[in-house]
């Protein structure tokens, strides 16, 4: 039986940063994601934004809560994808969302590599937990836009396939792909 699409998609935006979660610096990455979504999406959506510390448990538990208890259709994380010891967002993502979609990370790194040679150090990933897609993004606002531009054309159809809410994009900014009926 097909899942009835929700009228409004719920999108979680999670900034993963020890310093931002302690108020030591202003979170610019989370608001950059929200601004991006406001620009490209034409369908109804609501944002649930959280700023949490780095670390495996904090990220894993937040993702599970947003997917299972809050009912997010899409979660975009920012931060915690580098090689430093506290950057555990990719590991925590797989613990919370075990069905990995490796093409997302591959495309984001390839696109970022056109701008900076250090893109090879990034460990972005995407996976899903039931009807919730989780995409790990880098922590810099310019890199976030680069990565989202690279993968967002596939996001609406991916959400369709996993039974999440339907998202529509403004083709002026992002032309999403769906197969012809």
C-alpha cells in the first residue's frame, strides 16, 4: 500500500560543533542550510534546527530522535566530517541510519575537490533510517552550497523512494530528477 505523502515536509538541520553548542562562536552553517532550502524549495516544509556538541553519542542520539520521534523526512548535518578525533558525524550517522547511499558522499567530495585540494579529507556520507534521509555536509557555508548543489537534484526522488514527504524544487535553482511516469 503506498504511503500517503505528508502535506509539509519536516527537515532537520543539525550543526555539530563543540564551540557553537557552547556559545563560543556563532553558528553560520545551520543558517546557511536554512537559507539554501528557502531559496530552492517550492513545496511546504518546516525546519527543526539543533546545535549539538561533536561526538558519537550526541550525533547518533539526535539523529534517531529527529527521525523516530519528530518525524523528520530529511536531516542535513553540518560539521564533524573531518579527520580530527572528535569528528565522528559519519560514524554516528551510520549507527543511526544504517542504509548508506555512498554516491552522495562520492559526488560531494568530487565537486568540492574542484575548489579545494583538502576535499579529500572530508568524510561526508548519506544514509537513511526508514523514511528519513540523512546527509552529512561540511562545516563551511560555501562548501555546504557546493555540496547541496551537487546532490540535491537526486534528493526529492530519493525521498519518494523511501516513503518520505514530497519535496519540489524551483528549477531556476535546482532541477530535481524524477523519472517520467
